[in-house]
C-alpha cells in the first residue's frame, strides 16, 4: 500500500499544529479531510491551498452527530478513511480553587471525549483499511503536573490512558494507535507573553515548531511505524528533562 491510497481525517486543522499536520500528510501523498469548529478560518485556509486532495469539513468534535456527518463526507468525497489524527484541543488554565464546572467540562469534552467520539465514528472505515492508524495529540502535561492546569492536564492524562486502552483493544485487527506528546509549541494556543516566557526557560532555548510535531505524526501514521502501537512519542525539546 502506498501513501496515495491513504486518506486522513485531521481535527483542529484550521491553524497552527493541525494545519501543519494537514500540509505534511498531503506532501506525503495522503488525501486529507481538514476538520475544525472554526469554519471560516478552516474554509479560507483550505481554499488558499487550492488542492483537490484537501477538503474542509466543519466539525465540532464534541458532537456525535457531526462526527457521523464528517465521516460520511470523507467517504463520499475522498474514499475509504485509513488514518485518524485527533489533534483538536483546548488549553484552559485556572487555579483549583477558582476552577468552575463549565471550564473543567469543556476541556474534558474537547480534549478527551472528542477523541473517543472520533475513534468510534471512524472505526467502521478503519476496520476495512489496510495499515490503518490513529494518532492522538496528548501533551507533556500528561507526563508531569503543571500548577493551574487541573482541567487541561487531567483531560490529557485521560487521553493518554484512552490511547493505551484502544491500542490494546485494536491491535489484533491491525489498527495501530499511538500518541504524540508535544511540549510548548509556537501556535495560537499560547499567547505571545507565554511563548516568550517558555522559550526563555526552555532547555533547548526555543519553542517547538508546528512542522516538528507534524513530522512526528507523519512518522507514526506511516509504514515506517508499522510495528509501533501503544507508543508515546514525546516531542518537547527536552522540556521533561527539566521536570523533577
């Protein structure tokens, strides 16, 4: 099977890391459904590519119905889905004393429930595909504890666990499931003061680039990773080396 036979669905694809993943997979020959809840930004970004191999699919990852419609669109417009990249995520910060139920639940719904719904919605197609692969975007916040990140960190810990469980469950039918765990990356998720602060304290002296995360995802969904499942690829420029 070659990359030209592969069709990927990427969530959180309107900008930043997700857009970089779309571009990298397309360069590798995948047809790609770029999905995001930011409809206008997504549509404009995909239109700018002017590439029939990339389609824009509006998707709120917390909606089971929207997931069903998205998978149907992929099947109709591109063909049999072979690859799922659950990249959509939200960063929410609050001290535990100040956290509220709405903020906590939203982080969990986007960061963990969204991936769960995506896996369920895509599973029938992935069962039929040769070399099917799923990659979930976790975080170094799922390795160590960051203060004031109760909602974000716990949701990413849950996603890390979900990745392991689904990998174990689907290994027998040839669907590989892995996680990429980025450190701080230069994307709109982090405001400029936060980026500057993190870059100053980084052991590597800089933040990661979206394309560097995309490279890791591209490897995990490729034939080069055909014997890798249930794995966690940390791409953090050494951030976790600083964590005691």
